C-alpha cells in the first residue's frame, strides 16, 4: 500500500521526482498557448495545437518514466550529451544555427529577442511532444513483447521506438531514403543518444537534451 501511495505522490507536480520535466512541460504548454493564440487562423496555430495535444496524451502514457528520474543535477549533467548530435550535424554538413542566422541585422534588439522567445517556445513544445512520444513507444514495445510471451529487451525496445520516431518525421515530407539519407542517419544516432538519456536520467533530461539540439538547428 505504501508503494502505491508513493507512486500517487510522484504524480503530483509539486512532489514529482522529475522536476525538470515539470518545468519544461509547463513552459512548453504555456508557450504553445501563447503561440497558438497569436497565430489564430494560420498553419502555425494548427501545428502548435497538434503538438500540445500529442504532448499531453503521450505524457499520460509515459508517466512511469517520471518516477524513474534521477536528481535534477544528474539530469542536467546528461544534457551535455547534446554535443554528440550537434557535432554530427556539423560532420554531415547539415544546417546549424540557421534560425538565429536568419535574423536581419536591421531588426531591433527587442524584435530579435521576441523572435528568439518564439523559437525557444516552439522547440520546447516539440521536445516535450517527441520525447513523451518516444517514452510511450518504449512502453508500447514492452507491451508487444510481453503479449508475444518474449523476454523484454531494452535494445529492441529502443530500436522499435526510434524507428517509429524516424517515421514520425516524414509525416509532412516525402519518405525518400536516398534524398534524406544523411538526415535519417542523423535522426537514428540522435535518437539513440536521446533514448540513452531517457533510460539513464529520466524524461525531463531527455527533453532538455532535445531542446538544446533543436536550438542549434
């Protein structure tokens, strides 16, 4: 009974072990609400609302990962692994800091700060949605393996979750493995790094790592 009570307390935001997740989730949803209301009637608003819905739904289906989180100082240390996907992006000659570089020098400092806040809010929402999705797919893979009466293997769960995650990125673009071959390679390796952090440090740490990677895109 005490274990059940402890689990219930972990699901209360103020008592959650994964404070980093709670902070990023609230920031992402507040930022998503702001972006959505600002862009009523435009495609951005619909995309933001979709991310908010999926982020919420997949958070519910990945709550088990919240109780596994490491202390916040450990979670932040794992975020340094963002250097792997960032460096790989440079090696594969993929764009880096293109969003920041696109700002015109003639724009005022206030306007640049405003645009930067929009970018951070959007990427935070993407990080929350996609990492909750990955954690959910890890759970779903475990359900499938147990249903087939097979031993649950972390490597196969990670592979399944990341293959689905890669396909997720081609919903709004044509799936052309030849044209996007280096992008797919980058997604796969980055996905493995993110999964490693999810398992070792927790969902909040994976979300922070994802946000840092996105901010360099």
